[in-house]
């Protein structure tokens, strides 16, 4: 019984450490789903003509 309890305790501690580290360290910006600025390529996907002059 004590072996099962120690395994359960290890799983709980490992899960807490994993959650803490994932919140502390953010992923690189290249993994974000939405770009912050539209590039010419992304603007074409949204139907914006990048050759139009902007005022």
C-alpha cells in the first residue's frame, strides 16, 4: 500500500511542477496561432490586397 501511495504522490508532485513550469515559461512567438501584425502573405488570406496604398 505504501508503494502505491508513493507512486501517487510522485504523480501529483510531477503534475504540479509541470503545470508551474508551463505557466512560467511561455512558448516562442512562432507558435502563436494569430500573428500580431499582418504580413503581406497573411493579408492575402484575409482578402486584403497588399498592393493597395495605405493612407
